[in-house]
C-alpha cells in the first residue's frame, strides 16, 4: 500500500495551504476533518472515531497527532517522516479524567506555538467542542481564530491526478448501478439487493477495487421515496413501485455520486411527466455549466425548466464533491441554489442531484460532473431515463 499520489502532489497542496494561512496571518493551522488530513498527506485509516488532528505551521511539518495504535497506518499511506508522527498513548483513550487533546496541547506548547495565532476548523464533525476547549486551555496565550473551510476551498479545484481517480470511481459507480438495475424485481428484499450493490462498490472493476462511499448508499422505494435519505429495510420491492437508487463509487477515498430511477410496471402519467421535466432540467444544467459561471445561474437554468412544468424543488440541486469519509462526500463549499453567487472554477467536480420527493413517491437523477473551460463532462456514462421493468 502506498499514498495515492506522488510526493510532489502533496508538497504543492501544502504550499497552497501555507499561502492562504500567510494571507490570513495564521501561524498555525489545526485540521480536524479526516478528509482534509487525507488530502494534505494521504493518511488513510478508520481512526477518526478518536481525536486526531493535523498541525500545519508556515515552516515545519505537517504533523499528524493521533492514537498510538493508528500511527502505523501513516507509514504506508503517507510520506510523513517518523518525526512528523506524534502518537498519544492508550491511557488517553476514552478516559473520564483525561483527554487526547490535553496531550496535543502539551505537544503544541513544546513546539513553541503558545503566544501565536492558531486557527482551527470549527465546523467539522470530528473536532469536538471538548477537544477545542482542552487545546485552548493548554495554550492560553495564543490568539485563537476560526479557519472556517480554508482547506475545503483549496480542495475545490482538482488536479489532473485527482480527476483520474474520480474517473475510476465513476466506473465503479456504473457497476453498482448496473447491479441495482439488474437485481431489482418484485419480491426481492431491499436488504438482499443492497448487499449485492455494496459488494459491487467494493469489488470495483477487474482493473481496480473500490472503497466504501462516504455517503451511505440509499434506496428510496415506495412511500420511503417521498423523503430524501431513507435507509434500506428488509421489505420487498413491489409491482408498480417507483424506486430511486442513490449510489456512487469511491476510489482511494475519492467519491462520485450517481442516482437513477427504476419503475416496476407501467409508469403513470405523473411519473412520465416528472421524469421528462427532470431529464430536461439536467440537460439545461449541463448546457449552462462551464468554468466562470455563477452557481446561481446554473440553478436558474434548472428552475426555468421546473417552472414550465409547474413543479417545485425547495432544496439545492448540487454541491462540490471529492475526497471524503463518512458521513458525507460533499466538500461543504459551493452549492447550486438560487442565492449562491460563487464562481464555478475550472476543474471543479460537482454532484448535481435532481431529487423530486413527491406525495407518497419520488424519483432521482444525478450526475457527477467535471467542470471545464468550455463546458461540463459527466464522469459516469449511464442512461438517464427512468428504467422500466414490466
């Protein structure tokens, strides 16, 4: 096992982070998002259920701080030297009167980081308020600042090497969707079909295997399709049911999303009309999308089609996507909605998901898209129409 990219790729990412740190007068950056840790170093292990951080300053490191038993993963997933790995001992793990962030604070003190400007990721799932409180108590003379989504925004623009991995993930997504389409039948249990789907996601292709997607694979069947994120059950699929699959693929922690819809039986006029609107809406989105446009203008192209059909979708229609760990594959930066005036940059990769959750039923259509100077390229090649199985 080895890091997914050459060392020079990580060196360039570190340079970009330090440049933004310098622009914001940050001496030190504490990263708690495992996706950002992975992006900056390649570190990959299911270790983020205990506190772990990456520390970046303007001249040294970066440094990984985490549980002692997980430090070994860095030896074959990163280019970090032993001096860049700072493991905390087991007696800090889930103890009532001690916390790993206390160890981390002591190490930060020993590195001379007190009395400096320290920025930290405040809005991530795994850097808890308790951890931040211990860090701040341990460095009381520092100037603490919110780095917000500093690394996430840099991640928005993908390198050629990242695009290559995402294209591989898109092939895995197609395999998973083919498995869903081939296996869905009246009388088949949802859990049995999804077991095959998940196996396909992990099996990948003959050339390369897959990882578990950061977003849980979803099946929206019958009444459950009236909402956005239901989990599968052991109920069976039924005749005349409309079923949406929101699946995707993952390669080396790089995720793509893919959603499609199946109908078991003869489609109703309402389904056919809605599906036509959604397909036309996706075409309008793709025609409007290229580097330099505003996210809100892409949304407006979709909304124009929806208005023509008298339909409504209150939620956003997409977001940037890339490297990710559970519970989410989105990058938490741009969103495609009426009020998002961010400029779409060249080499962003976005997931456009057109979910229509109706009264008692629903459908979905999505594409993961590489934004280019002259337009948009869908990474996965898969028919967009509702797949009808009579």
